[in-house]
């Protein structure tokens, strides 16, 4: 077989084939010129394919009030999986979890896609769990550290007395 024929067979995958396969599998994707968009666990997922690289990305918003905790939970999620990576978007208000692989034909896609989706769902679950733990820890700390006036009154120190170290 000639080299050119081999490369055509090897890279027979395109967004239209992927879109058709997703429709057959019960997803309700939206086909765009450069990507396919679909819902995943109340979030927006985007599938991109270019030159043999398949990317599945999940987007969601960062909670402004818990921004630092959100980033800490994202780091914990990244350490628990080797294939899903978080990235903060330029606006600093959204985050993306990304899962990528090499993929050259529809058979490769059908093998990887369910695995990639599950990896993203698992990463999202780890992230949510970490956020709950961090928020609970922060709430417990804020409840267990009394205000300065409370400390003084419990220690029998009046506001006018100074504590010498």
C-alpha cells in the first residue's frame, strides 16, 4: 500500500463522523465549524478534533467567594488523575477540565469517548468533593476561632489591659 493511501486510512476521522457517532449514541450535540458542543452533568462540554488530536473539555464557573478554595480543589483534582487537567480561563471566572488523546479513526473515537467522558465526570466529582471538604474546614475554622473580644473576656483580660509576650 502506498504511503499516501495509508495516511488517508489512518486519519479518516473528522468532526462530521464524530457528530454522527455521538447522535447515534444518544447525545444531543450541536455541530459548529470548529467543534461539537454538548451537555454533560449540567455543564457545557466541547469536543474538538484536529490533526489526530481529540480533546474533550468541560467548562464551568468559578465561585468568586471561594476562589482560592476553588483553585485548591482544582489542584487536588489534577493530582488525583493523570489524564484530566484544569485550566483557568482568561476571564478568571471560568475553569476548563480537559482530557485529550491521539485519535485517528472512528474505532479509536468510539473506544476513547466513553472513557474520556467518565474521566471528566470523575474529575468533576473529585473537585466537588474537595470543595465540600475545604468549605466545611473553612466553616469549622471560622466558628472555632473566636473574635478578639471573646478571647479577652474568656481569659479575664479587660480591653484596657495589654498582653505582654
